[in-house]
């Protein structure tokens, strides 16, 4: 039996606690069978770059470029399952 794996993204906004302004975010998920698994791009602080991670934006951009929009869940659907 072949299992299909899909990459999804979901956009949203949240209110910054310090500034009170709305900020955008993108969450990533992998669908394996009927399970939806959260994926978070890892940030690797590098002392050579004042603890910044110069590759983080690129890793996140690749995920965003290849991910499909996460479909809205239908009413009555279990939140743990896709």
C-alpha cells in the first residue's frame, strides 16, 4: 500500500503583545494518511552572525513555495484528523 504525503500551509494573523499591531504568520503541516502533523522550520542561532540564522528565511521560503493551502475543515470534522 502506497502512502501519500502532502505539505500544506495556513496563513493567519496575531496581535503583537508589545506593539499591539497585527502580524502575519504561516503554519506548515504534513498530511500522512489521515493524520495532520505540524511542521516548524528550525531556527539555528549562529554565534558567527550575532546569533542570527542566515539560512532560516530560505528554509521557510522553500516550505512556503511547495506547500498547498490547507483546506478549511468541514463542520463536524475531528480537529486531530484531516
